C-alpha cells in the first residue's frame, strides 16, 4: 500500500488557518485520506456480544456499590433488570454503577435479540477480606541493589504464608524472622527481622539476602531481587535512571527540588526504607541508583571548554567526579549548580549562539554558573551528561519546519513511548483482563502516530509498542534513545482509569502532564488538537514529575488519552478511527507548535 499522503491543495503552503480562534496548520483543516495505511496494523477488537467482564463471576464484597462492566451488541438495546442501559460505547461496551443491598443482589442483562446474562453480587460487612493462601516468599528486601551506612539498623522483610517459619541469611549469618501480625494460616503475612550493617572500612557487597521458608513440612530458599551493600567511611551512589527526581524530604510527596541525570554521583548521609539523603541535601529514590564500591564525590575541575554542533552546543567541564547538578531555567537565564565542585573560575560564551555571558560563583564547595540567554534565540532544551569524570552541559537549538509542504517535519526527531507493555498490561479497564487493556491501546496508537509523523517527514524513535517486548523494568532502555539521540520531542501515551468500585461513567477526557516549562506550552498545543480530533473533554495540562516527563532536552509530555474505564472513551480509543484521530492530532500539534 502506498505511503503517500494525498491532501487537498490547502496543504501546499505552510500557512496556518484560523478556526474558532485557534491558529492551526492547513494540514489539520484539509484532512488526511490515508486511513487504511495509518491503521492497517491495528489488532484491537472490542467483542460485540453480550458478556459481563466485571465481575467475571459471582462475587462477595463489603462494598455498598459496584461498577459492573461488559460488552454488548451495539445494534440492539441493552437492559439491566428491565431498565435500558445508557452511555454505551460505539462498539457496545457498557458500565453500570449499581447500589448494593445487604445479601444477594442479582442483575439480569438482556438484549432485544433474546440473549441474557446474569451476575450475583453478595454484599456483607465480612466479605471482601478473604485472601487466597500462598506457599511461597515474595516482596523480599532489598528489591533493588541497596547500600546502607555502617551501623544502620535495617529491617529485613518479606511476605510469606502466615504460620510459617522464615529465616533471612545475610553474608553467611541467619536471622529468624517474626510474623508481624496474627493471621489465618496460609494467607499472605509480613515477616521482619532487624539487622545492623557491619563496618568493613570500605563499601562492601554483602550479596543477595536469602530467605528460607519452612512450611507444611518442606523447606525452600528464595533470593532477594537486589543485593545489600555495607557502606565504608562513605557510601557513594550513582544515578542509573535517565532522570531521577530529587526531593526536599524523605518522601515523594515533599517538595520537588530538581532531577539528577544518569551517571551523577553523590555520597549518602542518611536513608529510610525507600530513599537516600544525599550530600547535596536532597533525597532520591534508592531504586533509581546503584551503590558504588569505589569512586569520588569531590569534583575538582581542571578545564572548561566549548564545542558547537549543528543542533546545539556543549559546555564541557573536565574534573575528578560526576556531581549532581541542580538546574533552573528562567525567562532569560539558565542556572546550573555543580555540587561538591570547585576549580571553575570562568565560562566563556564567546562562541555561543544561545548565551551572551556567564557568571560563576562558589559557595560551601558548590559552584553555580548563571548563563545569560540571547533573547533572539530559542533554548529548546538542555541536559547534563557524564562520561569518565567529564560533566557536559548540552544545550539544544530549536528544530524548524523544513519548508517542504509535503514533508514539513523532515529533519525533526520525535520519540514516542507506549505506556506499559510486555508483562505489564497497564489498566485493565472495561475488559477487566479478558481482552483489550491499556498496553494494547497504547501500543497500537503509538504505531499509528509513528506512521503519521513519518508521512510528514519526521524521524521517529519508538521503543516497545509491540515492536519489542517491554515492561516497567525496561524503563532505562525505553528512555535512553530519546536522550542519547537528542530527540526534539518526547511523547508518552497512556490511558487513564479510576480505582476499584468507583463510578467509571463520570471521569472522562484528556489530560497532559509536563515538567519543564517548554513542555507545558507544547502540551497546551497538543491538547487543543486532540480535543478537536477526538471530541473528548479537556482535563487540562498539569505539572508533574513523572519519570517520562523529566527529559529536559526536549518538550516531554505524558498524555492520558482518555479513560479506559469509561465505555464511550474505551471503545473510541480501541478503534481504528480513534487511533487515526489521535495520530493526526499529534502530527498537526507538532507542526503547529513549530510554526
């Protein structure tokens, strides 16, 4: 099938058309006629026969209301206990929020074809708390490679069958564990033991923690996912995520300070169960770092240099360590603080196209550089990079439209991420695990977006999305291509959802999350086009520090395309037409933003 996009003569100029007060590219106004090509890969299909997906069988619950979901034939009316079901999706998906009386509540679903399905939900205060029994150990500490300062008392912890005997073995020594609370034999229970981290003079890898379960006359040993490190005189950790959030206090609900980029190193001054307090003052999640058995945190810079490229410019600081760098972007400045860093007397901007000058100050062993921006040039993005104790500030020029009316995005690089995938289905939504889930929708939509952007001339980076298997543990592999290739845009696609037993008919619409200021403006442009193309409601563009929004080198956004728990939005997002519309919105939105 031809990949050529045939469009009306209106697209032959790069002009924008004013529609309802919104300036949009001529592309959006003229319409695309390549539906079959853009959606030829789509494998999602919503069943159109009567079926109840949630609950999938009769259940007991302590809840006083329940959200029942399922599928039906869209060509015929659907009834629940004789009353018509409204708000079905275009493919027949439905959701009904029902009140429950104490005891049995039977709901009969019928269609005019004579097909019928029934479900019974039994309500009672004692229901909903029964848990299936287990015979294994899970949720073992540490789940990731974790370092602790010498002398720290840590809690060894796991989940095991209530009534079992469990021991934890660290560095050859076994510690009996106690069951935290009384529980019915066999159901999941938490087991804990205290362990004091020894001192070895230098950071030492104690290896994995082994948990031995004695239960029902059998013994079996399990191994923690991460290894435990005992800190020496200092404990150094290095960032392993492309970007990791740093917080003011030891919880992720505290004030967000900055992001630390992959390779940044600092020493640990304190910790709790999930976070380290770093020498620079902030707190970072343990599972975004790796303990080091050697290295340095004090950075003595021996030279500063500049290198220009076709797409941006680099300020290079050669030193003795890879410090955490705090960054702040103002309306006419870019300020960076290299923690635990000395030796920078001045930074020249004589060759820079983005900056007109830079001032340097040093305080308490930290060096702050404030770059004055040239207001006639756009600083598109920036990123801190590390290699062999060399710290580089890369500043990116703004990409431009090509001037080629048939390929306006030629030369523009866009990174697309399909949320979830692999062993992680994401939100289950209307189908409740019996069919299409969030990952199916995001994967198919991402491929449609890739086709649309490529038809407009863009180069697209697409990790996973049905092309390669992925899951949450592959986060670094999914994000690094956007960082290493200096993508001009980064878009992560997701579906929204509600919690269990909430009314899934109420929440609806599209919302977009950003972190960097330039991503907010891009999010607003994207949202405008998405609302026009899909007809969904706006839930706004919102600030957040989701991991996928932390790419400061390009406008980076997380798009919640709609609610997978809302039958109308689910059916639309899962359809070829819905994916076609979303792909068009993203293509037109990028053109509009660059215009």
